[in-house]
């Protein structure tokens, strides 16, 4: 099979393999299995996820997004910024664009490596739910920002066992069968939020999570802990900004802003996906 052109991109610490698949570069391969193989670190290109840009009759393009374990994700905020910059640089879309995701249509504006995307409106906000965990009850706040998120506030983000505790929350029976992403949030008294996220599908802590930042911001505003626009410091050390309109419990016009960087571009040979997985 011919080699496949790809671009490796990074959005605030989340890294992705991006492929223009409008002409079926994958040649009919199962994209889930392909994602699982090429996203393996050290064994292949390595990434948190795979993004395929494809044709859409009602938008500049549609995307298919796969986590590194091959599972499908409805939405990914950092990935959406990367897809938008890629589409602009490749001439697929202009500096202002609209594309389809499983969570709905997303619009984006490209300004150099700074990308601003309009997210779908958050759904199913639930505050102060009790979660039995490790022999004690924990307070969690739930919201769907394209994918489901649980938000827990912590006093010291460095002391949290993000992988151990995050994995228990992600697989907790309360969130079965689809599971949930777990976000641990510290409200900085000097302003803004600090966030660490355990992501389902990656099954590990990631250096950033765009939809998790939106979830943390929306919950924080609902609890009167922060006011839009909100800046969040992610694990990579970078900042993501979330802005929205709020009318009581209802949140709309959600915008996510941050960087989307080109790391490398090249061609994947068949050995990238031929072995294992």
C-alpha cells in the first residue's frame, strides 16, 4: 500500500496525527484499528488521537476523531483547533470555517497559530453529585461539553493521583457504560484555574484537554468561583481561554481559544500500522 501523508500537530499539549482523507488515503482500512496502531508511542508515530478530514456537503469538511485506543470521540477541543489550522494551511477552508463533528457543527477562526473555536453548547449540567469512592463520598460536578466530564475541585493539584483516582472515576458504575473524563481543578486565588485531566480513550493523564477546560470553566461559573472569560493553566504549562454567555444555569456561545502548532509533516510507511495492535 502507498505511504500516507500526515501532519503531527500539538494543541496546548495534546498531540494528534492529522490526515487529509478526502480522497480515502486510508484505502478502506478500518480507521479505528489504524488509529490504535499509529498512535502507539515508540512503536509508531505516537499521539493522543487521530484526526481524519473528509468531505461534507454542508460544511467546509467533516472530521472523524479517534482516541489513541481506537475509540471514537464525539468532540475534542484541542483537536478541533489543530484540525482548523491544518484545514486552513492545506487550502481546505478559509481563515473562518465550519466543520461537522459528532457533537454538532463547530466554527473556527484561524489567526496564525492562535485558533478560536465556537463549541457546541454544554448539556446536562449537574452540580454537587455524591460519588462513593474509596470508602468515602466525593462531590463531583457533571457536564457534557461534546463529551461527558466530571469536575472535582482540589486544594493542591500537584498532590492529586490523577491516574489512579481518574481511572476509578472514569470507570465508575455511575457513568457506565460510556464512562467519563475526570478533571481535577484548583481555583487560583490570583485568578484563573489550574486543571489536570484523566482522559478516557487515552486512559491516562494528558497534558491538556479542551473539552475538559470548557467543563471546568462552566462548572466554576455556575458555582460562582469564576467569571467568563476564564484562563486555565493546563499540565503542559500553557494557557487555554474559555469564554461564554451565561443566563442563569444556561450557558451558550462558548468559545475556546489556544494554540495549534505544526510539529512535523511527512509520510507514514506501511510499517507504521502493519505490526501489533
